[in-house]
C-alpha cells in the first residue's frame, strides 16, 4: 500500500470513528485530496478503489479475490503474489510490505474466529465468502509467513456440467450415478487440484431429493443442491487445549443424525476407521483421499485406520474394507490444467484386496 493510500485510509477511518458513514468518508477524503493536489496525473478512480479496498476489503489481495478466473492465491514473501488460473501457475510482483500482509491476514483470521500465534502456528479456516484460508508463520517457516487462499466457485457443478467440460464421459456419469442410487460406497482419489471435491459435490447433487446427507470436513468446501443436507466442520482446541472437535468425533456424531448418506470431505487420519465401520454398518458413504493413483489410494485406506491405535490387525482391515468399499474413482489433472476421471475401479475382496478396472 502506498503512503498516499495509507494516509487517506487513516483519515477516512478517523471520520468514520467520529460518526460519519464509512463510504461517504472515503469519497469525501479522496475528493478533497484530489482537489488540493498539484499532481494533475492523479487517477481519482484508481485512488478511490485502493482506499476502499484498504478499508472495506483485503487491500492488495482484493483484485485477485474478485477475479473469478483465479482458483487459488498464495504468498511466499512480501512483494510478490502467486496464483493459479485454469491449473496454470502465475507470479506477479506487487508492492506490499510484511506489515501490510500481516494486517490483511489478521483481518481474515478475525473473520474466521480462529487463532494463529506461536502456540498455534498453522491455521486452516473458512473466510466469510466461502474461500479456504491456510497460513503458516515463522519460525515454522524460515523467514516469512506463508499464505494460501483456495477459492471455490459459487455455482455447484452438476454431472451434466462435468460432461460438457470433458471431466467425465456419459458412460462414467451414468455408471456412477446408478451405483450411488444402489447404495454403493465410493472413494474418490487424486492429487492436489485434480478435481476430487468438484466431482464429489456433483455426485452428491445427483442423488434423489429424499436423501438426507451429513457431510464432515476440516473446513467447509463441499457444495450440495439437496434440500436435506447438514454440513459440519472441525474445530481446533482453545489455548488451554479444550473444546476441540476432530473428524473422528464428527463422523461418530453424524451417525446419530439419521443420515441416508455420509460424506467425508477428505479422509487422511484415524477417522478412516470410523468411516469404514459406518459403511460396514449399512450407511452408504462417499469420501475423497489424496493419492497419485488408485493403487496408492487403496494402500492408504488400508493404512490410515492404524492411526486409531488399539489392536487393529491388517487382516481385520482387509475384511472391513472388502465388505465396505466398492468403487474407487481416480481423478487426474493434465499439464494444461484440464481435469478428468482417469479410471473407475472395483475393489475385489480377498487377501490381499485387489482392484479391477470397470471403466476407463
């Protein structure tokens, strides 16, 4: 932020604190500054926008947040901003200081209700507009705080939308929708930004309106068009280590809410055991898992339940998974940013479990 914008922002803020409406204070301060300035090249419209962004938005971040073509924004150090558009990465130099970045981060954190300090150097939270915020501060990072903002489209993409974009074929869409209607349990795998959550949201919205969906996530990302949907997210502990709500707790609580469909946004820990047990008890479920291939996803889902501790044997898990999971859908993102389902496989019970290709 330039010193000029900083000064005008401070003047407008002071007027607002004294009772004047903020928007009119901004207009008045900028108008007076332009009239009294000897700089004939001063761009009043640009100055007004920057002051508004400083006081009512997220300053230098706001244009990137407003750009609907940008999928994700991240900052590694002051003076530069990186972003992804249609899967392609870009880097842009931008004038902002360490203090200005810290100010905007604190504003976002205040909005989320979560905390970020030395005792809790990570934050994973949702902004009011529905974006996901992730940040890490020194000394966990070497020199500068690291900030990621994952944006999500306001519109829910349906299976026909994904067909139009080439993400799924007609055959794949019909196959998956029919198996979901029959109560099949589905695991969607893929690397980062492969389209797992988008596909899961589209599949959810293809279910019958009479379904009661309960979804659990670390932070809200899923979208669903069904009328009977309850979305829950985790809650970190307070400074004294109390009141934490983790995914395991959410999965267990969801079973008391009469779901006809359980959805775990991303399984990556001990909650895998609770989810598999729920599937095995007759509650159809869907989830995503981070993996580079379908085979890796199967290995991972056989390993994660071990994090729950106790006397859990590999044989027990093989039996549990074989009697619970049915389909494994793998998503991939090409180098040009396009996403697609690369395979649909069936889990074949046995010792060991195997995968059988059913659709390419």
